[in-house]
C-alpha cells in the first residue's frame, strides 16, 4: 500500500514462487493448502509510489518519498470511512457489518483504492493481510478510536477481538522475531497490538474490510527499515516464510457450508449470525459461507428475506472447519403478498424491474390464463 515500504512486495513475490515450486516438488502441506484454498496475492497496490522510492534506493534521505501514490494520496487513509457509521450504530443501535458505501464513493477514492474495493466485492474473501514496514508487529482492528482526536489512543476492539488477537499471534509467533516484542525501539507484548491503541487511523483498509465485507484482515508491519538492502532479503524471507503459510492456513478454522432453499437452490446473501458475537457474515453468490471462529460451541442462525430462519448448535474444534449446511424453508406469510420494492439496489444500483415473491408471480399468471381441465 505504501510504495516506500518495499519488503512486503518482495516477500509476496517470493511466496508466489515458493508455493509453485513446493507444489511441483510434492510438498503435501503446500499442495493441500493450494487445493483447499483460493489464494489471491497482490504484490503491490501502489506501483507508482514504489517506482519513486526505488529511484532513490535504500540510501535515500526522503523518508516518505513513495509512500503516497502518483496523486500524492496515502492509500491507507483513502477507503470510505465506515467506522463513523459503525460507532454510531453501536451507540444508538444498528449493524456493524456489511455497511453500505455512500452513493458517491467512487469519486472519493483513488483509482488503486477503487480497484481493490471492486476486487474485494467480487469474491467471498475470508481472511487477508496488508503488509507494511517501519515497525515489526501484527496489528489488528479496529484502527480508529471511537473519538478520533489527534493522537488520542485507546484500545478499540471489534466484536471478534479474541479471534483477531489469535490471528495476530499466529503470525507473530511463527515469525522469526516478531513475538519477542522488542523491535525498532518499540515494545509490543507478544508482538501484536490493537491498531487504535497504537495510534488512531481513519479510512484504513483493515477496518473497511471488516465493516463492509466478510473478510477479516490484519496489518503486518514487517521491518524496521522500510527499504532494506538486497542482502537483507533472504534473512527476512526466512523470518516470514512460516508465518505467511500459517496465516494462510487460518482461513480453514471455524465453520463453513452452504445455504439452500427447500428446492436445493443456492441462496446468495443469506445472513449467518453467531449468538454472542455482534458481527455477521453473508453467503456468496453460490450460497457458500465461511465464518472464522475460535474453538468452542456456538449457536448459529441463517436468515434470508422471505424464508424462515434456521438455527443449529455447532462445536468448533482446533483443526479443520466444521461443515454446516442450512436448508431454509420459504415463509408462508411472505409467499403470497405482492410487495413492491424501491427501484434501487443497496449502493444505488438500479433494478431492471419490480420484484415480487415467486409464488405471487405464479399466482398472477394463473389468474390471467383460462382454466384448463386435467386429463
């Protein structure tokens, strides 16, 4: 995201090569990870900033040269600010998940940010990390305090705080030295920190992911030196290799499954709620869902408009995800009435026609046709 913080770019290029080589060499762990996981790797979100920083090299005197994009914008302060809405809803009532974007959001963000947002909305992502430099710590949401006043800092946890701490610790303790805490003149217990307790950051990417999508993201600060020398890269790769693999494997902890209707059709956009955790996820276009959870027993409910909710009790173990499928039955009270809906989708996209429940449309067609006698 920051073009002058180059280690993450190099590590992701090396990770891509490592996964391909180990897969070809028959590494069972890597082969299983690739077979079971859709892995997306974006080595650089800010190529223009990188070019500016690389033109100066490791000895450059301009500490922030290349941090911003070609338009001079910090991309990690450029995502729509959904925290403000989430904190308002927490105080007065309302959701803190899948918050809609403002109608004019595209005019408020840079081209790189818009491309990443559209990418995030195109796949049912489960887990992600964005990579930075200038410190050595695993940073988890929220990044922004409830009252964003200058350097005012206080821990601002999400409803999934324990899970985020665990994800951060997975990376920290698999890393060569992050878990030691003392790095770059700073001390972070266990090598992790809540973002807002370190410093408050508005319009950041990891908070946006949590509040707008199904994706749980953390921020990885990976090196004291933002632009390390080439000779340092091999040591950095060895220090991060296992941590990167273990973090990818965390996508398979919790519950996963499908949401169907009574005719076994996939239900997209069904809401999956976990009792006691005020943050929901939704099913993807194919009815598939994934919900990261710590080991334990949970009460999980699937809901969808026009259908009766279904609730199950699930015990999650420490290893593979628990498979849970939902089969929702259409609600009788929702099947007959014809309900007009606004000619807009969430986010301002127009619908091509009014929507009616399927049963109502069928009944309407039958009333227009002459009665037929059964043979």
